[in-house]
C-alpha cells in the first residue's frame, strides 16, 4: 500500500523508547518538501497539548555572510562547506544527552538570509526532535558526524519540475528577480541537489511526494 502521512506519524511517534529522547532527521534536495513535512509532523504530534516534539532545522548553522565573504564562498551559499557542520553535530549530541533543561538552537531568518542564535527552545519534555536539512546523510568531512546522532533519517523525494518551481518562487519571494532566481536555482542550488541525491541510498525511509502534506509555505 502507498505510504501516507498517517503512516509517517505512527513511525515518528514510535521512535522514542524507554523514556529516551529520539532524534529524527529529514533529508532531501533543496525544495523537496523537508521543512513542510517537519512542521506538519511536529504540529500533528503536539496537537493542542504540551510540546512532545520539537523542530530544529539545520539551516541555523549557515555561516554568516561576513564569514562567507572572508572565506570567498558567498557565491556558493548553501553548499556543504558554507555550514558549521561540526557545530550542528554537537548540538544534536546535546539534544540527545541534555534532557533535563531547555536547549537553545539557532534558526535562520530568510528575509535577512542570516542565522540567528538561540531562537529555538527545545524544552525538557520534548521526546522527539525533528531536524531537517540537505546534508544529513552526507558521509564526507564533519557531516559524517551527523548521521550517528540520529535514530532515523527519511529522504524526501518529489517531482523535479515541481521542486525547481518551488525554489524559484522562494527566491523571488525573498528578494531575487525572476532571472536571478532561475540562475541561482539552476546553478548553485542544482549542484547541491545533485550531491544530495547521491545520499538517498543511506536513508532509512524514502518519502514519496504523495505522502507529503501540501502547504502554501515556501520550503527549504
């Protein structure tokens, strides 16, 4: 039978065992539906009750533009070496171990296109942390430290034409004109997407587009 969103909810709910906090990763190429899936999972798991689940995106570990300028990587923003991958892995380890107090995670402000420190509180009562990003399954460099921190990693898969359409719309929404948005999506974003696609086989579950919730939100 085709995988459904309800199936994903049941699988996510079963991850914490024996009173231990679990970490679920959602990977996929830019525009594949990762953020939408993570937000909908966390919203459905929490309902109107206390925060049983928390959403911690990888995007808070973007290097700031000033540092990208210093390193000469500003034109490749979003590539693996434009993130603090080691810092991200360290946060995941904290989220696993430090369950007696609030752990603060960074976020990413899309209008500013900059990371913001300490804007996501993960409370002690959160039994599941859902984290999402492009490179959770990458096995090179400091990214190799990420996968061992996660109980499962799911890989979002979507139609390539739709994925590109979403990305162009997102870049336009946050300030690029149409030509610049298309150029970035078919250049920098596509190189990153091609790399992410090679990690699909390391996922515990491939989530097809039909199982993804639809939403008008721009997606990372």
